[in-house]
C-alpha cells in the first residue's frame, strides 16, 4: 500500500475511534449503571457523566489541541494522541468504580481532542488537488460509518461479551493507526510559528467552549432549575466576549485573527453553526418523537436513519472530488436545500402513525409497518442525499480556506463550532417547543393546570404519560411540537444554503490541481 493510503488510513482511524467512542458507549450505559459500584453518584447521574464528561472535555480542548498540532508538529502530536487514547481506553475498560470511569473518560476526551483536528491537518498537509478532495470525502464517509456502526457494534459487544469490551475495541484500532503514523506520516508543522505558545489564550478558549457546552448540557438535564447551569453559561459567555479582545492585544495570539479574513473560512464556520444546529434538532427530535410519542422501539428508531446515511458512506469521496474540481459552492447550496426537503417530509407525519417495531410488544394490536415506509423512509433517503452532497464539500471548503501551517487550528475551530453551537441552538429551540407543547395541551385538556410543576414532572413533550386519560391529548400536542421542531430545522437548513450561495467563493484551480495526482503526497515540511 502506498504512503498516501497509509496516511489516509491513519487519519481516518484516528478520528474514527473518537467518533466511534461517542456512540458505541451509549448502548453500554444501562449495563455500566448496573455493574459498577458508586460512592456518591446516582445511577442515572453516573451514566450521564460517563457520556457527557467525554464530550465536554473533547469539545473544550479542541481548539487548544488544534493549535498544539500546528505548533509542536502534527505527526508527533497525532501519535501522542493515539497512544494516550489507547491507554485511557484500557483504563476505562478496567475501571472498578463509576467515579473512576468518569475520571478516565475525562482523560480519554482530552486525548481525543488531539486526534480530530489532527486527522484533517494530516490530510491538508499531505494531499493536494482533487486527491485532497477525495481524501476529505473518505474521511467524511468514515465518520458517517462510525455513527451508524457505533450503536450496533456496541450492542453486540455488550450482549455477547461485556460493556468493558466497548472500550477494549479501541486498542487494535489505535495500534494500526499508531504504526501507520510512525512509519508513513511525515512530520509537518507551522514553520512560521512564534517562539511563545499562547497558554493564556488557550485557557480563555477552553473556558469559553467548556463553559458554553457544560452550561447547556447541565441546564437541560436539570430543566434549568439549577443555578450551576446558568453560572457555567455566564462564564462561557464572558470568556467568549473576552477572547477577541485578548487576541487583538496578545503579541502571539493562539488564534491569528488573519484566519477570519478568509471569506470562505468565516462563511463556512457560520454555515456549520446553522446547518449542524439543524442536524442536532432533526436527529434528536425524530428519535425522541418516534419512541416517546409513536411507540417505536429504540432499535427501530435507531435503524430509521441508516438508509439515508448509506449515501454519505458510499458517495462522500465522489463529492469531495467534485468539490475540489468544480468548487464547493454549488454542493454546499444544493445539499442543505435537499436536506430541508427531507426534514419537511417529517411535518406530514400524523399523531396516529403506525409504529414499526422489530419485535411487536403486543402482537394482537400490531399493524403492518406501512406508515414507516410512507412517513419516515422517504424523509431519511432525501435527507441522506442532501447530506451526502454537503459534508465533504464543506470540509474541503474549510480546509482549503486556511494556510497549511494553520490547518490543525482551522479544523479545530470548525469542530468546536459544530459541537457547541448545536447544543446552544438546541437549548433555545427546546424552550420554544416546550412552550408550544403545554400551550397546545392546554387547549386539549380541561380541569388540569398544565403550568404546575407537579404536572410538568409527570407530563413532558414527546413522551407518553402514565395517565391513560392524557395519552391522546399528549400525543396530539407532542406531534404539534415535533412539527414545529422540523419546521425550525428546515428553516435553519435553508438559511445555511443561502449563506453558502452568497458567501462561498470557488477558488480558481491551481495548475498542479488540473489532474489527479498519482504521486506521493506533498508535505509542508520534510520528515
């Protein structure tokens, strides 16, 4: 296998294990809650921290990790990240208590932060032209594959071996990626890097991203009744406001403001904020609605998105190549527009849609799964086609809009936005949906105070109540809220398409990019 393929394999495996671990552990949480002893964490609280501690650390440290990749060397930093991820995965697998597992997940998230921006930086530094576009497409397709395979692989390991196997799965993948990185990836770094690393700026960035992410997640978990969520959000907002002030005054800023002078870089990040906000709203509320309101099983709801996701897996490489050849603008416009059509299809789903269950819970009332093929499958396919057209071109536009020496940092900024932005958007949208749900419910039930705390503790949006007298009313109100969520998601996608059409500029092809390169990849620095 050629060096270029080994480099791509290392990049895909490095980022893939990070994405895989954010999904594969989900299905293991119930078993973890039953098996691990706890000192001060409750079962549900411990399960939540096992999942969110990883994501929060990963999000908070992404930008710092991207800058470290560029400053200290991408091959070296990527290799350290792989080894650290392997070690922390083993520690998670052997964790004797819930509290120690949470601690090891925090460390694992920190290691993962070195890998996500580093993987794209390796591709940017070692590929060019249409070959680079194909590489970005392969990376995007692999990311989609881990999203699909994560819950399936995790469930298989948990059911047949142990939840600990979900963590040990990373070890052979890390070993292959580390070997490929050591043997085949040439070193590259920002040769114009300043002699002093901006650790103060790094701390401000971590506080900004971490505060916003933690405040949003914690606030939603506590229904915004705990002041800790507001305090964390406040710290995040203050740090976010203070960040550009520091960057303009620092002699050697962590984030060079010159990056945002690139029109495509700025527009792509705005587009990412809007479009990934729509992705979060769509995936979250479709799954919740199918299970909580329509009665689908978790397996059936999870399998609903697979048909559309297959387009992303198998055709991302092709669209990455097309974006490198013709420019990303048209694909970044048409893709979200088609995705919006898929989301709008969900608006027609009625409250009486027939559940499609893999194993009917009540065979005597089980109806043929005709509604799934009418209400959900077409939406998934249309959405998947648009997603296939958009992801690789967006990645191509982003990475080609920053200098090679800042590729790690540029990737990290975009990844941080794609993780924290949707959480913030989801929190705001949840407020509107909750208000819509209880207002709609108030018109359908009488003699009940829907504003009381006791009632809201028993009856929540997109969930079936235990009181049989409220089932029909709650189902109708939940369907109304779901339709509103899908309309908001579609509006965000259309907004993203408009931003891309008017904002993205197709760069003129460079002479060396006229033909697909069949030579060894070009590095920004000698090995």
